[in-house]
């Protein structure tokens, strides 16, 4: 993006960056960062932040760092560090050689804290956490000074050094900023900068037993890395004065600027990492990458493409106002993308046997089938046809309602890429269940068209019974049964978990699917998009339903 381009179509952040670049702030340089805490897997909300940070950097020919905010060893883990890197790469972004950790700066952060103490801007408090909360005041009442607030600089330096040396137990001392206990902004009432945690850190081991707080560490990390625009979500708006206050101790010609945007909220799911962790730990789902999770790894396993997620992030845009985005928009983006790229295949999820009485016993014809009508370069494949095929149970009605155009007694329909067939007889078992249809085919209709020009109103997918392979299909529905499970805080959001969010079936698949590699995606004709799950083994394919196709009949029926 050149700076002469108009700013009309830009979101407010890019508009602001454009102005900064024009004004020569930071020498026209643009540097952003994506700063996840490695305490969980990334979710679709993080994708919004990733697309914004890496996207803006690309637009302005700047850089974007990946920085792990690993300041809380109790909750963090290398498993998360690795999954986060995988997910950012998978989404299509690259931090090149700019991978950083907050823990890289522990010494520098400590040194700045010493400078703050020396400047009389920080002190060691010996109140308990409980007391500190009490002294903080409320939104309507000012706080009160801690009795330890006026310790001498010498005493503070000594105590802070001893905190670092491990002389005190967890919770017995904190380092606090010395700002203003009467500030209308609670974040400015002498916020905690350091706390004691005798815990091993996944990178620094036992070298440290005091750890910096996010609000203290973040602005300094940004300044050290030369970040120009520090983009974060709206809940940090009230922390911005603290961000700027901390930066005063760091001598930098052009300090980074914090800019807040609205976080993404998506319907029928939860996005807080704490809740996602609970879903995993309490086994509501099979893991962080369960295809029902709103995590990047869950979506990947489900068959979503990085392109569709990036497209979604572009469509939702970046604004200052929070709202709830309909998950249907995300599903739309996935369908759009997969329609273009996913090869078609035939699979029957609820098989009904069809015997074509006038088709020669033992004969097999290989039907030439187009792999993707949207993409001629995807070529064709051979699909075997024989005397007995499976169709979907749903595609037959003994007593068809109005507007039901699929197979029914005496009716002719098309088997896709094969022949026109007519239903002659319905076979039932002792309980009255339909177990088989007896049909005839018209040998002159190979390929699906009648030479006499007669039309049929439905085209069904099918699989040759003798060639079909069995495959496990996992059909996912929304993980929650309500739009916003977290809306009512008085109710436990877990009570809204949809008990029917996973249905497993054994489907009949066309034989070409036997060799489908994990991760590959298909459109099962007339059913939906499916992706091969990593649980797949030789002879035991497992497919995840990525997203359904729009089903016009289901819509008519739902309307009543
Ligand atoms: P939680 O508070 O649920 O643990 P977090 O938002 O603090 O999660 P981080 O790992 O700190 O998680 O987030 C990294 C970056 O992603 C932050 O800059 C944060 O603002 C951004 N982010 C997190 N959730 C969302 C969201 N729903 N929409 C947009 N950006 C988000
Ligand atoms: Mg955070």
C-alpha cells in the first residue's frame, strides 16, 4: 500500500498508520507484533489479531514479530508454544527471524524496575493480596495509600533484590508502581509490577522467582523491539495510561503507540482460553484440536482452509465496537473456498440398497466422472457402477410429499454420471422397514441423459455396493445450543453444551476414497465438505464433516 493511496477504504487502524507514516513518525517505519500468552491453543479470535498485525505489517512493508508473553510460568507450557507457531504458519504468516519471548527480557525488565525504584516511582509492598485489594478502593471510592508506600529508596532496593534472591515466600511481597491511589482509573492506583512465584519456567528454569506483570512487561517489550503500533483488544483501553506511564522510564525517541480494537465474538461458541481449557479438561471435547473447538487447530482438523479463515477475518473487518459475529459467515467463507478447490466424491451416509433388475449380473462399468466442475484442471476419475448400488435413505419416499422430487415408487430419477433408473418395487422386512428397492435402468441413458429428451427432476449420488468401502464419518454440529453461552453470567455456560454436537456413522464410500491422505478435503456430492481425519489408518478411513452444503429440501421441510 502506498501512502498516497486514499484512506477511504481502510479500517481505522490502517488509516491511523497511514497518517503516522505520512507524518514520518518512527521514520516512516511500521512494526507490529502478535503477543500470545502460551497458556492455551490459538482460537479464531487470535486469527483476527494475527491477520490484523501481520496483514498491516505487509500492507505497509513493515515487520511483525511473534512474541510469547511468557510471564506466568504456572499456566504456560511448551506444548502451547509449539502449537501457536504451527498455527501462525498454517494461517499463512511468517515472523522470519523475529521470534521473541518476554522471558528474553527478564534481566532488562528487572533493570528497568530498579531504575523505577531509584526514581522513587516504585516500592516494595508487604501487604497481603487481600489487603491490597481492600486498599485499592472502588470505582466510586478512591484507594488508600499502603503503609509501606513511603519506604526509602534504599530499603526498596534492598527488598527488591531479596525478592529476586528468593528470600520471601509467594505472595508475601510485591513491587508496585508509585502513581496515585486516588486516580479515577483503578489501573493507575499503584498497580503491581512484580510478584513472587517460586515456579519453574519453561525457558528460564529456576533462574527467576519473581515475574513481571503483563501491564509492566508489555510496553517495555514493545519498546525494546522497536514496535511502532501495539494493537490490542478493547479491554486494554483503560490500561493505556499505564502503558504510557511505564514507557517514560524507557528512553526511546518515538515510543510505541497502543491502539485498541474490538475482539471477535462468534456465535454458538466460547472464546476465553480459560473456558476452552475447561472444555478440554472436563472432556466435553476430545482435545484442543477437537473439530468442534473454535481453535485454529480444531478448524484445521475439521477441514477449514487458511484461505477461508483469512477471508473471514477480512470480511468482519476491524472496528472499535464489540459485536457477536454469526458463525454462519465463517461457514459461508469455508464453503466458498472449498467449492473452488475440493474434488468431488460420492459417499452414502445412510445406505439404502437398490437392485437394478435389468442390469446384467456380474457386469461392471467404469463411469468417467469429473473431479471438480469448478476446476477443469482437477481432471476426471473412474467410478465403478454395477447391479447393486446404495443411495441415501432420505432420497426415497414411499409416499412422497408435494415438492419431494427424488425417488418414489414408479418414479424415474438420475443416478449421477450413470443412468436413469425407475423404482418398481419396495421391499420391506418383517417389521415394515424398507430394506431394498427393486429398480430398472434405461441402458440408453448412460452418462445421465435420455436420447429422447425426457427430463427427470432429481439426480442422486450413489455408490456401487460391491465396490464400496466402509468409512467412519464424524458429523459435527454446533458445540453449544445457544447463540451466546456466556451471555448470562448467573448461568453456568457449560449447561449449554450441545449433547448432540457429534454423531458418528459408518458410510459407504466410493473406492477412490480408500487412499485419501489425512488432511485432504472432498465434497461428498449433495452432502457437504469432508476432511480426512488424522485418526485414519490403512483400511479404516475417518472423515470429518467440515461444513454442510445448503440443503434445499431440509429448508422446505423446516419451514413446514
Ligand atoms: P484470555 O484472556 O482468554 O486468556 P487473551 O486474549 O489474553 O486470552 P492472549 O494470548 O494474550 O490471549 O492473546 C494474544 C493476542 O490476541 C492479544 O493481543 C489479544 O488482544 C488478541 N486476542 C485474543 N482474543 C481475541 C479475540 N477474541 N479477538 C481479537 N483478538 C484477540
Ligand atoms: Mg492476554
